[in-house]
């Protein structure tokens, strides 16, 4: 499954620092806006002192609100909005009280304190209401983003585990047959063939362990791996196993998921070579058609007509016999290319079995870029030690 690259929005990479930056920028901007308005209207010096007190009051009250909201945002919606509906008016009332007191100290205003308090209530209500809405909006945005981050990381881990499972479940039968053949050669005291088979087996397994499940290799590299595998099987079947490779030079440089073709070859050996006394010929062709790579694996075995179990496995997509390898390949193609791939099975009337795979052509440079941008899971803010919610003043300091 291809995944898009993701890096946290730089401003919110450290949410605590981002909170303090927004606090300073927001309230400083509000203060400067009031100052500019006062200058334009020719206000006295006492007006600017009052505006400074209002800015400091707003900064302080909103900081306290952030502590309360930080606790409420993880609660149930009814609790969050119910308590907010109580806390916000109290904060607005406190702001209006301090604002009215500061104005009365600086300049005389008509009317009593209560009358002025009611008159000045609208401004802090709009200011703190907008601040609260912005605080919750940013937090909800970051929570959704973090949940998507976590989900995509889990999908990446599941995909990696599934790719490993799909790859490694193909090896036990092959490994059992090879070890059984080696055991037979040892019992017959044919040490040279037994040693040769062990050497080839170790080379194949070493290549299997080195190659990562989700990695991509060139067709040429995949063919070399297949030849290691076929060399081992040829010691079992000798002349019954015949192979043919038709790889165009341009197709040899194309990249495909590692170990994509091995289960097809194993399937041909199991149901083509083993099923007939005279054996069978296995052919692999690779060519470039337009902007796509076409891979064709075929054998001259009895085909599905000669093996009803295999036919049922393919038809029903079950996880038995042929169905394991074919289903695994189809799943891997879906994970690597989505819907942009072709996976067809052909069974000629006169026998044989053919699988055609067609995928977008990728040069050796493209998979490396894809691995750097598409295969890496998004970095987790939790792993980076950043607080879950935006704005947790007690644990940080202004930037």
C-alpha cells in the first residue's frame, strides 16, 4: 500500500511553543491595534495605559482558560461544552470588571460602575469568545490530524507485517523439499551433490534474508534470484525441469516488488513439472509495452484441467495449494500499485498455465524516491515527546 509522505506542520510541530507564540502575537496585535486607533483619534496618555492593562488582562485570563480547556477537550462533548458555557461567561465578566476598573482610574466616565460594567461586557465577550473558538478549532484539527497519523502508521506496520507474512509463507514447502532431497543424497552417500545443493540453498536463503519484504528490485535482480531457486530445484528434477528466459534489455532495468515471481515459478514446478513424468518447460518473458512493464510466466504442464484442486483454488480464491501463491501475488500488486495493475490467468485448451502481470514501468531511481517519500510512515508526535493537546502552559515557557 503506497503511502503519502507526511511531516507535521512546522508551526505546530511543538504544540506548546506554538501556543505561546500565538498568545504573544495575538494579544500584542490586539494591543497595537487599539494603540493605533487611539493615536488616530487623539486619545490621552491614560487611554494607552488602560489598553495595556486590558492586553495584560486578556493574556492572563486566556492563559488560565487554556489550562481549563486543556482538561475539558478530552472529556465527553456534553461535559466539554457544558463547562465551557459556564467558564467563558465568568472569564468575560472578570475581564469586563478589570477593564471597567482600569477605565475609571484613568478617566472619568458618565454613569456608575455597574452601568459601565454592563456597557463594556460586549467587547471582552467577543474577544474571549473568538479566542476560545480558535483554541478549540486548532485542537480539534490537531486531534484529527494525529488520529490520521496514528492510523496511517498502523496501516504501514500492518502492510509491512503482511508483506513479510505473504513472502515467508511461500518458503516452508520449498525448504522442506530441499532439505528432504539433501537428506536423501546424504543417505545415498552422494556428498558432492548434497554439498552443492546446500551451497545453493544457503545462497538463496541469504538473498531472502537480505532483501526487505517491501523493497523493490530490478527484473534482472529478480531473475538472478529465480535462477538460484531453479538451480536448487533442477538438482531434484534434473532434465524434467526446463527453463526459458526472454528478458528485454529495457525490461531488465524495470523495478518490481521483490520475490514477486518466485511463487509463480514454484506453482509451475508443483503443478507442471511434478505432475508429469516428462516434466515441463517454464518460461518467463518480460517486455515494456508503452509506459508499462508486462511479465508473463507460463509452463507446459497439464494446466488447470489436469488439477481440479488447483482450478477450484484459483476460481474461489481460497488459501490452499495454488490459491496461496496467486492470491499473495494479487494482494502484493494491490498494495504496491492499487488498481493500476493487471493480473490475468490464462489456461489454453491444449494444456499449460499462463499468468500475465502488467504494472507501471519504474526505473531504478523511481523506487528509491518512492521509498523515501511513500513508504515511510508519518513521524509520530507522541514518540517525539510532544503533548497531545495544543497549548499546555504549565509545562512550557514563552518562545
